C-alpha cells in the first residue's frame, strides 16, 4: 500500500526552552548540573528482611539500566 499525501503540512517539532548554564556539584559520588547526565534515585518496595525479593527488585532495576552508586 502506498501513502497518499493529503497536502496537509507537517507541524514542526516544538523547540525546547533554552537551558541556563549551571555549575557542576557533587552529591556524594553523583555529579549534578553542569552538563552531567540526569540522575534518578530508585528504591525497593520490599521488606529488607525479605532478602530474596529485595535482591530480585535490585536485579530488575539493574536490568532496566539503573546503576548502583555507593555514597
């Protein structure tokens, strides 16, 4: 099947607001600001006494791309 143009112009993507420059600071071992990547903190929802479930959630977070940073 071939796409048919209906003559409707495409809407240009909305421009992002300009970002102001900031200086980088360290929060423990995590850099914040100044062009550092965005950091997101995550926590487990299990009882810490349930070691198996807690380790499972940590493994799932790691598999999704989260990194463990010790502070």
